[in-house]
């Protein structure tokens, strides 16, 4: 799927040894699988995600893998399995500024918001 393999133990050890319990922000599709205190899951409507991934020249298989994961809440479910403090943001109709303000508010106040996004009924047809 044109993806990297991550050694989570090695990455967690690096983070622990490098940052010594300092507050850091990790960004990526695997950050919620590490030993974290707080997770923010950014969501996007599958049709928008589809267009973005096509413009990045992702393979058809990679696009459908990502669309399927978005439709089935994969990152959210994995985050909930790994962390008690989870905040979910539907970024579909928000500007970068609006998203950053919501992120800042969520982080500063340790807000919890989950289960607010569901694409299944609207976008199930995009899954192969």
C-alpha cells in the first residue's frame, strides 16, 4: 500500500528518551497507537478525502483503503482503544484557522468529544 512499517516500541523508546515527559504533539496516522495522554482525531468527509488523495496521485488501492478506514472510524476506534482522552473533529467544512482554534481549546481544556462523525450512510458507496 506504499506505506512505511513503524516499529512502535522503537519509536516509543525514542520519544521517551528524547523528550523526558515533556509535552509534545505527534502528528500522523500512527500517533494514536503510541503511549499518549491525549488524542485528537481529525476526520474528513470521504468525498473530499477521495479528491485530495487523487490529487496526490495515490494509487486506487491506497485511496480506497483510506476511504474505507474513514468510513469505518478506524483511527477513532484505535484511539479509543488506546487512550481515555479522545477528541474528534470533523474538519470537512472548517478553515485551518477554525481547526487550530478548536485544537487549542481542546488541548488546553482536555476536552473529550467522540462519536460525533458518521459517514456510513452517506458514503458507503465509495467503499469497494
